[in-house]
């Protein structure tokens, strides 16, 4: 403008143009409120469109009057502004299209932000419900462990007492007490270090070893460096319990439980094998107990699609349960 030879009151012009946006700034909360009260996202809400057009015109008219007053008082263009009414209408006509664009932009941005807030709230609610579901499944699994295992252990203790094997009975009572204390006092953490899970599993296996004596052979291959890895709480115990119940307990000569942990890149592989009877052809229909049935949705909640749970028969005999999880240290 200066290069074209114009000589305006530059400071007053800057103040005028800067303050000219004040009406739109002050009207923005009103626009957002009206956008919520009279949404225009549906083309069928034609009456809402007329409301917003009227409000936009009113805001533009008020803003044009405000600018006309500023120009009358400050004369930033260093020229004769002319009659107020004519100046007002000139500013209104010149800014109507711009205000229409800005009004629509405010509505659009407010709708986008509101949509993001609703999505965030839904995701938070979904996560909360998933956590409650996982907690309920974990609690159900803990409660499921206690009754039948407790009855079997007490029957085994009773048998040891009848056989006058006092030391073995005392050891089993002590082990059972420690095991039940772990179950009852167990935290609601969904994930624990593999070391903690293995300690809990050893308590369980010690009791089962006293119950089955030489009929139960246990082989564990878990490297020391994998013990800090995070795994779901009560992950291995239901699998081992399932192997003992459907494998070892059904054979008079007993059998072996083989537990293996290994890492492959960013994946942790856990395997539980028993050399008992193979799975029947319809095992998926008959079910494999509460522990195994709860495991799939729990893993789904924790890892989404980034896990694998497979039960399969092995040759020449036995059943293997294999779990693959993302490798994550505490």
C-alpha cells in the first residue's frame, strides 16, 4: 500500500483491523452453543440452516457497525469516511461472505472436536468395561481354583494320614496353606512377572506331586533371563491343571508334565505338554474347563490380535498347549 503511494494512519489502521475481529471472537461461544442446540449435520434440518444464516447475518451486521464506529472515530484510511449509515452498509456487504466462511468453519471445527471427545469417551468407557470384564474373569478363575482343588487336596491329605505318612501330610498341608494364601491374597494385577507366575505354579505342582507321588513327573525349562517377562496372571496354572486332570489323572501309570519357555525375537513362547491321552475329535464342543475357556478372552483383552493359543495332539501321543505373547519386560 505504501509502494502505491498510499499514506494512511498506519498505527490507527492496525488497531482498527486488529479490533475488527473482536465481535467474531466474542460471538464464537454463541456459535458453538447454537451448533449444539441446532445441529446442521443433517441436510433434513433445513430450519436449523435458516437459524444459523440469520445469526451469521446478525453477527456480521454488529461487526460492521463496530468497524464503522472505529473508522468514524480513528479515520485510519486518512480519508473522508462519509455518512455512518453508508459506511456501515459498505462494511456489512464487504464482510458478509468472509463471515459466512468463518461461521461455517467455527461450526465445522466444533463438530470435529465434539466428535473426538465422544470417541475418546467411548474408548475410555470400552477400556473400563474391558478391564471390569477381565477382572471378573480373573476373579472367577481364582474362585474356580479353590473348590475342587481344595477337595482333592484334602482327600489326599486324609489318605496320607490314614497311611500314617505324617511328614508328607504336614508338607501337603503347609503347601496347601501357602497356595490358598496366594489365591486369596492375590492382587488384581492382570500381568505379573513370569518369575511370580512360576513360583505360584511350583506351589501348585508341589501339592499335586504329593498327591500323585511317583505317578507325576515334572520337567521345567524356563531360562533365568526370561523370568522378568510380563505374562497374564494365572496363565500357566489352569493349563497345567487341565493337563493333569485330562492327561495324567486318567492313566494308572501317570505321566509327565513338560513346561518350556523360550524367546523368539519380540515373542515369548510358552508350552505345556503332557504325555497323556490325546484330545478327542470333538474336544472343542465338549469344552476344556473354566480355566482354558477363560484364557482366550483374557488374552484377547490384553493383547488384541497379537497372541496365539493352540491346543494340539502330539505324536506318538500326548497333548501340547502352546501360547505366543508379545515379549515385554517389567
